[in-house]
C-alpha cells in the first residue's frame, strides 16, 4: 500500500475522492496540507513546511487552480509522484520545466481526468480505433450546466478558476486523446474582466468535424454523439457520472436502434488502481507527460 498526502482538499475532494481513497487497498492517506476547515478523521494535518518534510509516495493536489504549479514543483522536488486535479496548471510558462523535472526525478505527473477509466470510454476508444462503424464523419459533445451559486469557486478569477478550465477541459482532453488538430475555432462569453462563462470549439482535421459546447447558464448536458459512416452512437453522462449510475450507449445502424449497457463503475477507483499499477512504467510516465503538454498547449490558445 502506497502513502499519499493531500494538498488543499475542498468539497469536491471530500465528496468524491476521499471516500475512495479511505477505503482503497492501494493508498493510505498519511497527511493533509489544508487551509479549509474540513474534518478528516484520523489523518495528520500539517502546515506547508511540515508537509514537504514527509516521505509520501504520492500527493493528490486539490487546491485552487492558481496554486497547482507551485505545489507540483514542490512535490516533485520532494520526491513525490504527483496526481493533480484539472487544470494541471493555468499557464504554459513553466510546463517544460515541470516536465523536465518529472523526468529528472523519475516521477509521475498525472492530470486527473477520471472519465478515461470508465468502461464506456474504453468502448468508445475501441469503436474509433477499430473503425467498427466506419470512418467518423463528425461528432458533437457537450459539457454544460445551469448557473451556480455566485460564491462558487468557479467564478473566482483570482484563484485561477473559470468554466473554460473546468467544463471545457474535459472536451479538450477528449479531442487531444483521439485527434491531431489542424483548424481550430474558439468562441467564449465572459463576465467583464472575470472568468469565461460559456463557449464553443469547432475543430477540423483529417476531414472530421468536431463541435464542442461548454459552460454555465445552460441546460445540463454531459454527452457525446459520434456520427460514423455507417451509423451513430450516443452516450448521455459521458464525462461526469455518479458511482452507482447506469450508463447506456444508444446505437443507430441502418435505421435500427440498439443499446449497450455498462455495469456500474466508480471511475475514480479504477483510475487510482491503474495509477498504482503503472506509475513506474516508462511508457505510462511518458504518455501522461505528453497528455499534460498537449492539454496546456491547447488551453493556452484559448486564454
């Protein structure tokens, strides 16, 4: 069992991540660096100086976005493998420095997009790579939701937040995983001098059009629809899922509709399991670095 330290846990961590780590067979929470008044029973709390004197195998960074870069660098210099909530960083200025440091220290840097580890993503990956229903013609994906409480941290620009870095990050990570980009069009609306609220991307390469819509102040949509030469596949709840939620793919081929049902899966648990199995694998380390580099390169074009 590997030791893990937690940096900056908030409500999301408390609700989604902590229950998985607390019950896991692969991680033991050995310390928390926190400034918020959240109670984690039987876990040592440290100030910043004390925290980085520990010998954790991993850290999980859940602090405000703007602080990610600082804690990633300090963690690598302390010899920790790094798991960080998205966005990994909010500027591309020091991304090469971070990647080179992870190589020098031979440590994992990992951006926590848990949906990659759900069976429904693996199903889509197989369809795309094996061209099971022919070549992709175009796809449409959404990650949109209603306006949130005005005190929600996504509205806090001073913490490096915003809906581009929240909802749009998922859509960008999906496109980066499967496609090379040539033509890219971006539009967003924002509060004056504050954060991006909502927007869309249109991307084209290899004759495949992709349409992505994201942000707040809209009807809830969390889906993916791919139109292949020989049919289409639609999945609701593609990026964000409850641990006990049943996910279904709707498949339309030659005007006939069928469904594929997926077992209930906790993608957070699967993600952590895969990390502990592969964090010393050179190919896995390089893949994670490349994904992070591609993600921040793409996001920086939209800032």
